[in-house]
C-alpha cells in the first residue's frame, strides 16, 4: 500500500463515522428488532391465545401478512414524505409510529387486536431503512457511501440477534415493550442528524416535482427499472418469511434430530445476514461493482437453500448451520437498497429507496400464500422448493437489466 493511500483511507473512515451513519445504524438496529420480533414470538404468543397445531401456521401467516401490508402502505407514505419534507422528518415520524405500535402489541389479547397493531407497526417500520440509506447516500461522497450503507445494514441486522436473545430471557409481551422503549429512546439522538445538502438544494427549487410516486410509472423504461429493483430482493424475504419463520415446521418435516426454535433460527439467520451485509458492502467497494456482488450472493443463496433441504435427518446444529448460510446468502440487502437509491434522482430518491425494500417485504404476502397453496398440493418441502426457485430466477432476470451504479453521481433531478 502506498503512503498516499493511507491518508485517503483515513479520510474516508472519518467521513463515514458521522451522525447520519451512526444514528442510521442504531435506528435500523431497533427497526429490525421490532420487525423480526413477531417471527420470534409467533408460537409463544399464539399458543397463549389458545391456538395449536396448523393454526400456528395459518394464524401466523395472517398476522405476518398484516404487518407486511402495513409496510407496503407505509413505504409509499414515508417515501413521499421523505422527498417532500426531508429525510430526517421521515426517520422521526417512522420511529415514533412503530415504537408506539410495538408497545401496544404487548397488551393484545386477541388475534384481531394483534393484527391491527401489527399493521400499524408495519406502516411505521417501513420508513427507517429507506430513509437511512437515502440520507447516508446523499451526505457521503461517492467514494465513501458504499461503506456508509454497509455499516448501517451490518449493525442494523444485529437487532434480530438482540431480539432472539431478549425473547429467550423475557415474556413475549415484555419483549415488545423493550422494542418500543428502545425506539422512543432513539428519538433523542435524532437531533444530532442534519438534513441532506442535496435535498436542501432541491427543496430551494420550487418548481421541482418532489415525492411523486406516480412519476415512477410515467414511462415503460422507468417502471421497468423500478420493478427490477424490487425483484432482485425477492429471495431475501422468501428465506426470512418462509424458511426461517417456519423453521420449526420444516425441521419436523426434515426429521431434524433435536428441537428447533424459531427465535434461535432467526438469530442464526441474522448473524449470517450481518456477516453477508458487511462482506457484500466491502466487496462492492473493492470490485467497484454492485451487480457482480449481488449476482454472487444470489448464487450463494441458491446453494444454501439446497443445503437447507439436504439436511434431512441431521442434527439441530447442522440445521442451524444451514440457516446461518442462508443469512449470508441474503446479505446483499444493503447493496440491493443502495442500488435502488442510486438508480433515481434526488426528487424521488427517498420514495424509491423506501418503497422498494417495503414492496419486497410486502411480497412476502404472495410468497407465503403461494407457499401455502403449493404446500397443500405438493407438501411442505416441495412447495417451498418451487417458490424458492421462482424467486431466485426472477431476481437473476431483474439484475441482468439494471445499470451498474457504483461511483455514480447522485446530484441530479428526475424530469417528471
């Protein structure tokens, strides 16, 4: 390494470690804790309400879908607000709403109330990641923004690990209270975060159309690019929404030796995801390519899915190891959201970066419904394989048609 490169690396390091990145990482940590907590406490909470057997799957899918539909709605609402009112306002409103909703979740005693609050929590949870990635992408230089989004995602996904540990130590209701309390505490740190300079410059131009969601559908080229951004993330929520969420049921069908807990599966998956997010973000900077990294991780995910189903009859430790590999495979999540943010101009960037990951999360609705349908006709394992392969193939097709955005100048406006 040359002496000249050392100061350059130190400069990037100091640039990355600023309030927008640190607070964004902590915010995403709480976001993921609250988002994944339902998957961890699903069985315990529903069993306390009197549900057993197949009802744990059917009611679990219903509640998960309520949360994800909420995220679809919230993604649009907070994305538009982010482009019209600012990135910081987006983050403040998002965390306030989902924190209050998760506290309320600790008081529910019926599936109806549970569903209502999971929907409201989903609306709030929708804004955190897209808002953080948009803000970090705009306040950092093009040389450093990949490292910034890498830190946000890597620290953030560890919230799921924290959720798994907390759920093992306390009652499921208390786990919801803790998540809501952490979110409210985080609001105090928001005051240290300044608004994006790109947004301020755009905001001064009164004639610029901002946060126009329908502008994404103004041309076939634009809507095609937008849909491709969504499709490359589908395998992530097939893994989380099906293989990890219902890991106890898959373990039973695979005759795994030993008990498999959903909370432990989530923890191992997100440990792998943290490792994958760090690796994918670092590799995208090293290789100067987002697309090559996503391609590699999609192929790794395909191999990990195969390993998951080939673990039949093995020990619980082997099964958890395959779940960890699945987490690594879908660890291109930060790069995926960064790609979406880099594809569009400043006036609709928050709308895109917020809606894209939430449309992917919302895709868990057709994914789980498709899985439930195929499970009825083919069985739980063949049904999951069919849906998983479909998600991988669609993602590979979508990735092929997107432009490479590493090093792209983001200071421009979309003509609406």
